[in-house]
């Protein structure tokens, strides 16, 4: 890009709430916490490109524990070295634990859905069997009457 080229950016939540908006910048960082489930929309557009030519936009998209700014944590809490690494590992463990709890909850939901579906299939099978037996009985009675009327039996 050219020295005068600038880019604007905007991030919106699934319900249309603006989480980030930055105008006319050449370099920038953005961070947000996803409080709603769904698809988030990130838009980038060129505000000014005086000389034309290509604009290169480098994105380093990080989520979860990877997105945490550990340098600012180290400065704020005055920690370094092994303690900082232990703090990172603790964050990773917490993230893995949250993911496992989420997966456990989803597994329970899917198990309940599966059990409910199986119960419905069993009841439908009994209902189908009952209908078949009833129809067979009615056909037998009808044929018996028909043959009695025609004096074949």
C-alpha cells in the first residue's frame, strides 16, 4: 500500500451490536469478548488510497486463551519467567476445562434427545403393530361375512 492509505474496521455481534469500530488507521489491534453465540461479522474497508495500487491486510486472528495479551499481564502483575509461563499454562488448563464442560453438556443434550427419539420409535412401532392387527382382524371378518353371503362357506 501507499503511505497515505488507511483502513477502517468494524466487528458486529450476531444480534447486530457493534463490538469494535476503528476509522482511518494504518496499524491496530482489536479485542472483544463474545457474549452471544453465533456468527460474528468482521468488516474491513479502504478509506483512502491516493495513489491506487494494492492494499495488503495482514490478519492474525486469535481466539480463546491465545488472544490474551500476556505482556500486559506480566507488566500489570509484575511477574516474569517461570511464574508467567505457569500463569499461561493455568489459562490453557482453564480453557481446556471449559471446553470439556461444554462438550459434556452437549453430550448430555444429545443423549437425552437420542433417548427421547428411541422412546418415540418404540411407541410408533407398537401403534403400527396395533393398526396392522386391527386391519387384519377387520379384513378377516369382512371376508367371512362375504363368503357367508355368497354361501361359499
